[in-house]
């Protein structure tokens, strides 16, 4: 989770890599976790210098928008020879059969052939030829072909350019594709493939909502929240949350948990944050830990348990706070070596965070060089991220 940039008052707005804007409230952290220091421990040697690409690793740029991958369909439900071969992983045979069947103007076979040509399955990558077969499939009535053409256009593949993407999406939306309507909302919000147009984005999200899309409710909520239309955003988030959308539950809870918002209602926020935490949304598990610390009396052991879950789910904020809890022995057994590992992982999440880096340097200063090096090697290893529902 990215660290927020404070805009004044007790709230921060965070612009995510996927174009989503939502509120992070950190008011409880300052109350619960005072500034960490190891003054009683003399540094054993000079603290390490953290360098991106060495200790921290390269920081990957997030995608501009969260486009669906329309070309990743399995074709397992299709009942024709090429699709059956494709579903079994026999791509060379599938490509041969799809080529033959595509010549008979079978739109689904043409779409499958375009996908294999684009991905290099059963033969070399042929992006321009993939565009050709996708276009034939689209004209033959295969709506997903328009979507895949848009995907290729936004990736500048097969001779297409980003500016070509929107017309393809409009074709798919005109055929009733809810997915196309959602992506149109995203591209008009981001300015991808043409000018930014917030009114158009709202209109397409609303059309997708009328189609029954819960995802569109969340995305329209994000857009409205980014425009400080918090009450309207909250209504959409809560509606989507009742339909099982985990992120909407979290975002509604965070809005309600902001003590400086006119919508502040901590009692209403708690079940929404808990809903998202129980569904294993990493940042929600961190937020639920903060709720445990705000109770009277605070429950540091419960907070530490949820911070551990968030840290193991690769939430940077959770890793940072869990490192502090372990370093202090607050709700968990004190273990500064493991605390250092989590601090380094947090820094890898956000190398620009002065808080993360300061904690890592403070913890490093209390560890012998060989121990520190061993932990840094461990912290480079990927976590086993669990996606199942979090147990209480």
C-alpha cells in the first residue's frame, strides 16, 4: 500500500497506480505507536545505506489503469476441435485447427487464432496477423475480439496505437458489453487513448451499473471520491459492499473512520473494515488492527495478530507497523531481528517513505553486520501471499 501524501487536517488522499483515489486515516497510529528509538542500544557499526536496486530492489511502476486481460480466456467451454486442443495445452495442434476453421468464417475460431498469434502459442508471435484475425472475428460477431483489439491498441501492439483503443471499446459497448463500458469509464478517467473526460467516464460507469456491475459502482465511487464528492461515493461503496465487494467495504469504512469528516461514524465504519479484513484484503487487515488499538482498553495482542496477517499478505503499511510492534514487544514477543526483516520489506514497498527508512536504519544499527546481511537476504525472498479468507 502506498504511503499517503498529507493534504492538511487529519486526512490524506492517496492516488493509487490503478487510478483509484481513496482516503487513508492514520490518526490512530500516532497515538498508539510513539516515535521508536533504540537509544539504550549502542550501534555496533555504521548503519547501512539503503540503495534502490541493491537492498531495496527496483520499484516497478504500476499500470496506468487496471485493464482486464481479455486475451487470457481458457476457451475450455468451447465445443470445437481447436478449442478442445487449446484447453489441453496442445497449442500447435490448436493453431493448425484454428487456422483451418477460421477460413470458414467461424468467428470464435478466428478469435482463438488471433489470441494464439498474439501470445505466440503453437508458433511465433505474429501481432499484426493477430490484429487481422481479431478484426475478422469482431466483424463476425465476436464481441470479445473488439475488447482484445482495444487491449492491443493500449499496449501499442500489432501496428495499433493507444488512440485506436477507444473506438474498439465503443464498438463492444454498442454490442452490449458491460466490460467495455467499465473500461471506457477507466480510459475517460485516465485520459488513456484520448482526452480526459470525467462526464463521459461517469456516464459509462452508470451504464455498466444499470447492467448490474458491482465493479462499476466501486469505480464510480473512486471517481466521485477523487472529486471530493464523499457522500455520493460513500453511498456507492456501501451499496457495493452489501453485494459482497470487499474493496468497497474497506473504502466505505475508511471514509466513515475519518474523525475530521462530516460523515464520521466509527460505529458504522467498524463492521465495514472488519468485512474487508475478514475477506483478507491486506490494507483492511492493517486498518482493523488500528481499530483494535483504539478500543478501551486497547487490545495490542489482537492488533499485532492482524498486523502479522497484513504483513504476510505483503501490505507495506502492515509490515511497517508490525515491525514497530515486534521491536517494542507491543502485543507480541520482542524480536528485533524479525522486526528488521519486516522493516526492510516495508522499505522495498516504498523506498521514498522516510518513516519506513528511518525505522529500518534504527533497527539495523542495533544488529551486528553479519546478522543484518543475513536478514536482508531473507527479506529479498518473495512472501507466500495467502489469498483465502482471513480467519478471525
